[in-house]
């Protein structure tokens, strides 16, 4: 992490000196969670629930929850997760176990872990190699009543009624775990949040009722999306990263700069490779560094390390040393990424 901050500081310094230009490239990074290569099938269970204890009743009352809202939202989350896992193709089989009673009665907090005997029994009976568990589902709401009420005539024209705007904010919280029965390890524990806002008026029962109906459907949809999002925890993904490259050195660097700006990176690379043997140490060092950038763009991390090493060791290009740390980190991630993509066949 220290090296990354040092690299960022060096990049800012170079940019301020206008000897470099900024470019970006897309890199694929490993999924946050790595599964065992032996995991070919998965089961999905639901532990969220409520009971009749005083604590749980108080929690539901204060958060405007209903059993129906809780149940429907949790089922939607399970469905979203299972559908996304099937869509991704990581598993040959995904089974959703809706009928198991594993409720944890956590009142919106993570429960204790499932016992490994229970995990192994569920997986054995359903021929599953890994267990995805919705550990908690919470849809706590807060009501904010407007401070400027208005008096409206009753439909009969006899009595005035209070008509006051109000808002309902519902935070949908889902908590997930992944159990690996083969190693008896918890592979992941993660919480997702989504805020939903609804508007209505206190004095209009029809509008208030419609608002609550919309809330139930929105919570169900948020549950589906939460399940889909959590399924992506086992899927590699792409990010954009920034790199600076040298644009000053001699006249050829100006030409290479224009080529790079127009998208002709191959043309720029030919110039930089030519200048990497320049009699000017400054020009040769910057050209070697730029060649490292080109190799990374082309997906050749080993080649990028070779060129960056030469830029630092032979020509003392300080930026190259920090860049080497970034490249080594990418090599480590690439090894994990290859193991993950081999499992999915992508």
C-alpha cells in the first residue's frame, strides 16, 4: 500500500512537470472471493426471520417491518442470488432450499455461524459442494413528517382534516456468508445496503396506502438486486487504471505522443523501442519505461517487468521502481485470476 501511495505521488509530480501524459487501460482483477476448484454445485439457504420475542416485536414495530415484507424480501434475495449464480455458469447445479427452517432471529444483526454438522448435512443431502446463506434480511424504515401541515376540506365539506406530507426511508440490509464444508472455512461474510425513499400525505389514506404498496414491491426488487450483486463476489471484474508515460525526451517523443493520442500505440511503440538504445541516457531510460507501459497494455506483464527493471537499474528512472511494485502486484493478482477463470472456463 505504501508503494502505491508513493507511485501516485510520483505520478502527480511528473504530471505537474508536464513531462508525461496520462492514459488509462482496462484490467481484469480477481473476484473478492475464491472458491475451491472442487466446488461444482451450490445450495442457497435462508436464515433470516423473526419470532415473537419482545425484542424482535419491538424491532419490527420501530422499523415498520411486517412479517410479509421480511419474508417476501428474503425470498427475492435468494432467488436473485441463485439466478445470477446459474447465469454466471460457475456451477453446474444451483439449488435453492426454501423449505429449510434455519431462522436465526437476529433482529437485524449477523447471527452466530451455522454449525458445521448442519452445513455438512445440508450439503450432503443436496449434493452441494458449497453453501450460500442469507444470514439476515432487514428492511428498517424511518418516517419523516413534514413541518408545514395544511388544512383541507373534508369531501362532505363539513369538517377540515389535516393534510401533511411525509416521507418514508427504508434501508434494505442483507447479510451473506459462504460456507465451505470440505475445509470448514467461512469463505466470505458480507453486508449489502440499499436505501429506498417513499412519499405520501398523512391526511390522504388512499395515497398513504398506495405508498406502502409501492414500498413492498420496491423492497422485493431491492432483495432481488442484493442477491444478484452478492453473486458477483465470486466473479472477476474489470476496472480502469491510470498510467503516465513520458512525452518529452527528443523530437521523436513528440511524434510518438501524437501517435499515442490518436490511438496508434503500435506506432508509438516502434519509436520508443528505437529510442531505447539512444546515446542519451535520459532518452533511453524514458523510452524503456514507455516500453514497459506498452507491454502492460498488450497484456505482457513479464515483458513490462523486464523493461521497467531496465529503466530503473540501468538508467535510474525513479518512476520505474514504483511502477515495478504495481506490476508485481498485478502478477500476483493475475495468478489468482487465472485459477478463477479456469474454473468457469471463461
